DNA sequence: AAACGTCAAGTTCCG
DNA sequence: CGGAACTTGACGTTT
């Protein structure tokens, strides 16, 4: 049963960014400080928008803190902006929102290169530090992939497992592992989960692109049931990723919107257990709204539905991006130095 | 003001 | 073996 629908990072309705950055050669402590603050202020606005639209699941951008794991950024940002972060976290808790993060493709915990592994560790560590600074519990997760497959499945998995085992508890207990569209199937990731204890986030599009041996509805149900079983009480309800195949593109490529059929087909094979569903689509929350509308036409609703918080639907409508392009607002934007 | 080339990072696969 | 693709917005220089 579906609890919450969520979306990733950008609220297209708002014309603000939580991922303002700068070029490495322009990075100075002052510049980074200004960018981080602006991104945090905008994150707070996005969360308010979410609450006003009854969206209780949201993935925070990894661009929130520019160069967070790069030596150019020596700021103790978790400290400097501790009050603001705590305030944002309190807002999340007050509205019983669930937030997550997903480090980029460069985060390869199972790389053959020690330097790459070191960088990947730094990356998951800062993501965990951010969620810790918000003061959110361990249902707020960090999504990672198993990584590369250079020297074969077993050694690649073994390196991943060894690296994860040595991570600090505070980091490891936030990690979840996702099946990908080419290299590691859901069954592979279940093996990783057995060895690490990490929950498995099941990506439905990736599974269809890379199903391994789990192809029939009965097989799929078994695999999803096993993925869901990897989520313990401290992890919150299981989560899946949902997107639709972009037409004419390579398998696994996200479409701009989500076709309702893709979720309906999943619901038909899904075990009877409550789960959250993260939408990965270019049209972001607009795809969520459209999916919600389409689901309602099939009499499917989010089980965790609660009334939108904080504002009237009129002020909500006013905040949505108008049909015609609007000028960029100055507020919340770091002006070009 | 708009357009467009470029941007921290890795790995895979194509040509 | 070199380079594009992945996926993608935002920066910042140029027009």
C-alpha cells in the first residue's frame, strides 16, 4: 500500500534553487558561506511549499553545500549554520516529513582506487552530517549504488561490503542501497544487504531494465517482498523509486513525467505492505501532482494523506509558477560577486 | 538580456 | 585507447 509520494530536489513551481554553486576557481570562504546560506533559506521555502501541498516525502539536493567534500571548502558549515539547520530540521519533524539524499555518480565506494574510495567515504560522511545537523531520525536515508563492476561481481560486492563495514555507525545506519539499470540487479543488491545489513531501495524502472532472473509477476513480488523485508523498525517504511522509461532513449533513462500505469502495475505485483514512493522525473513535483490526479481517477490514494499545512489553497495557487514565464525574483539569490 | 560553452569527482561502453 | 554518455542545472563569459 502506498503511503507517501515524494520528489527530488527542485520545486519547479517556485523559481528558486537549493543548489546554487560557483566554479571551483571562484570558491572562497565568503562566497561558499553566502551560497550555503541562500540554499538553506531556499530549502526551508521548498519544505513550506511541500507542506502546503501535502507532500511529505522529499529528497534534498546534494548541491545544497557546494564542494562539501572538496578541500576548497574548509567551512564548519554544520556549525556556522547550526541554528538554521536545526530550525529546518524542526520544521521537518513538526510536519512529520521524511527527507533523504542521494550522492552523485562519482560516489563509488567499491572502486579499485583507494583515492576514489576515500572521496566516496568523504561524500557519504558529509551527507550524514547534514542529516544529523537537521536532527532528523534514521528514517532519513542516504541512497547509494553498489558502484562499478570492473573486476567481476563478487570482488566488487566484497569491496563494497568491506568499505561499508568500516564506516562510522552514524553514517552506516543512514545508508540504503539501490539496484541499478545495468550492473547490479535487485537480487545482487539483496546479497549486498545480507552482508551489510543495509536496507534495499527498489527502483522499479531499473528493475525492468535490469531484472536479472526476476521477470514474472510472481518473481517480482518475491524480490520486492525481500527488499521490503530489509527495512527494520529504525529505518521507517520501505521505499521504492518510481519513474517511467523515456521513449526512444536507452533503457533506464527517466522520462519527464510518470505514467500512472507504471505505478498501477507495480501496485498489482507489490506485497501488502506500506511503502513510500520517490518519483524521479524531470518535471519533479508537477509530475507528482499529475500522478496524484491520475491515481485518483483509478481510485488510488496515498494512505499517509494528511491535509496540506499552513496556507489556503488560494495562496498556494499564487505561489505556483504562472503559465507565462515570470522574472526571476531577487530574494534568496546570491548576486554575482 | 539572451545564448551558449563549461563545470570536482568515476565507470562503462562505444567507435 | 580516447572520448562520449550518464543526467542536468547552473554558472559565467561572450555576444
